[in-house]
C-alpha cells in the first residue's frame, strides 16, 4: 500500500486541481489531501471564497481522494508523514524546492501545474462580468 499526501487550499475547485489529484492517485494506492483551514490561509495571505468546511466537502467527493484532513500549520507535514506512513509527498511545481527538507522522511515530488487556469484568474474573470439573472434556479 503506497500512500501519497498533498496540501492546499483548493478554492473554487477546478480542472487544474482535478488533474493534479488524478496524477497523484496514479502514483500509489491511497491519496490523502490536507485542506488549508481558513485560519491557516490567513497566515498564507489567502482568503478563500469557500469556507474550509465547504472546500473539504468538495475534496471528499472527488473520486481520487481517499482521506481529507485539515492543514492548520506549516510544520504539520512531518508529523502527518510519520502518522500516516506516507511514501510520497507531492505538490504542484509552484512549490518546487520548498519542501525538499521532507526528503529524509519520504519521496518528494513536484508535479507540473495546469498553467492556463487558477482560482485567482477565475475570480478576476468573474469580477468583470455583468450580474447574472436570478440565480435561484441554478
Ligand atoms: N494546482 C495545479 N494547477 C493549477 C492550480 C493549482 O496543479 N492550475 C495545484 C497546486 O500546485 C497545488 C494544489 O493544486 O499543488 C492546490 O493549489 P492551491 O490551492 O493554490 O494550494 P496553495 O494555496 O498553494 O497551498 O502547505 C502547502 C500549501 O497549503 C499549498
């Protein structure tokens, strides 16, 4: 049983996130995703549109994800890797080099991001659209 772990905000869940999770699942058997809490996001200087609970619910519904945990601080990765007998820590290559210190605990892999989409771009694109008609029947 090969266990993979990753961390992130995953706000406005989009196909870039899905492609990453699909590739992560292909690396092993069990994929653990640690979702940043709203409080931790504040430390990262990020404000998610969806709350932690909402983002965790979406990740839990993703076919590639086996376990959703909370990410509350930078240092938890070491204890998570030991607690869950993690074989691979993997994350998008926008973080390349940031987590090399985990290499003594498990394999560390940085995967290419899906460049043409980001949560920030989605927010910016939507901000310039005219208000949509009545959303009650979405
Ligand atoms: N990602 C991707 N392609 C995109 C957007 C995001 O592959 N177009 C990946 C990121 O590289 C990351 C994951 O999806 O691996 C989640 O992205 P974010 O929610 O932006 O994660 P971030 O806020 O950077 O948090 O301790 C690590 C941090 O919590 C990572």
